[in-house]
C-alpha cells in the first residue's frame, strides 16, 4: 500500500517538458511587448531626432539646459544659452527639440 502511494505521487509530478517551460516563455513574451519593444522604439525616435538637428533649433539637453543651436558637428552641438554665452554639448545630450520661439517666452 505504501509503495503504490509513492508511485502514484511520482506519476502525478511528472509533466510534459513543454508545459514546464511555458510559463517562462509567456513571461519573456510579456516583457518583450511591455518593456523591450517600446524602449527600442523610443531609442529609435531619439536617434532620429538627434540626427535631424539643425542650426537655429531650440533644444533642451539631458541636464535641463535650454539653448539655441548655433553650430553643429558630427558629435557635438554648440548652444547659445543666452547673453552670448555658448556651451558645447554632445549630440546625445539633446533630449527635446522645442517649438520655435519658446526661448523668447521664457
């Protein structure tokens, strides 16, 4: 009687190997659609925006500095931050392009 109960318990714990990995696959799919895919889209949009920068655009950097682009190079952007003061930032530091005339309002 004792042996047959142990054998029955062992049979109940054995599952199809596919069913054992199914929760992991479902978790990965959920992470992909909720986290990875939107992050890749944001990164692509950010890179596209940084490549489209032009002289005269008003921008906000990652540090919160507002400025108007006065000079562009392959990797750097020179911003006029007011009063004739110019600072140099990496293109990657530009977070947002503001509508024209925003700096005059501030």
